[in-house]
């Protein structure tokens, strides 16, 4: 009796393969999303660190105090951080701004509206027009499972990124 050759997959094989792919997807998708969130926090924290260090360096370089605005929403969460740096041409400025997406929660250990960096590399925090007495300022950037902190130390004039 001649053999009948089958070409293709049976219904049971298709269902089995679909089930395996669904299982792999349920395991991998949450890991990919968590990785994306941690990458976002890492990127934005480095952008903020870079902005603060640039303002601190520029202030020393031009021997003039420079401000960094901290924009907050109704829930006292930071929505963006911005500054106007002096341009190369007299009377011009360059605006630098970091705005946070909805998957990143940015906050501070004090309610501040702006920072002033002085030529001696020191800084001062303000809430509106009132100077705050802080020895350390911490800016936290968080996602669902990952966080980084930018710490400004008053005595050492240092700005550090801490995981």
C-alpha cells in the first residue's frame, strides 16, 4: 500500500505553536517594558545632570550667577527643568530644557521653583522669591521599578548621579 505524504501542519500543531508563542510573549513583553522604563529614567537623569553641571560651569566661566527653573504641577511633581545660558553673541541666550514624559515621576526633597548657581560653584534653592536653607538637594527620577537621584551637595559644590 502506498504511503500518503502530508504537507503542512495539522490543526493541533498550529494551536500548539500559537500557545507557545503566546507564552513567550507574556514573559518577554513585561521585561521589555521594564527595560524601556529603566532606559528612560537613565537617559533623563543624565540629561538633567548634564544641564545642571553645564549651568554650574558656565556660571564660573562668565563670573555671573545663572538660574535654573524647576517647573512643578499641582501635585508638586517636577514637569520640566530649564535654563537660559548666555549665547556667543552679546545679548543672546540659549534655552535648554528637559521635559519629563508621563512614565517618569520627577520630584525633589524640597519644594523649589528655581536654583541659582553662583560663580564660586555654590548654589542656592528658592521657592518663588524665598531662599531655602538646604545643605543637600535631591532630585529623584522614577519609573515603576527603577529610580535615580541627582544630589547637589552644598559644601563640596558637587553634583552627583546616584542609582
